[in-house]
C-alpha cells in the first residue's frame, strides 16, 4: 500500500479544535476528534 492510498474504512474529517487550544507546530491530529 502506498502512503497515498487509504482504506475504504478511513474517513478524513476537518477537526473541530477550540480556538484557545494550544497546538504545537508540526502536530498531527490522530484518532476520533
């Protein structure tokens, strides 16, 4: 499997992160958000 191929069970969503949350530079959102 290439890195650009995703399984049918994978869903890509826009995360809902509160505007006051601290997000480290280069951080990745993983899991259910």
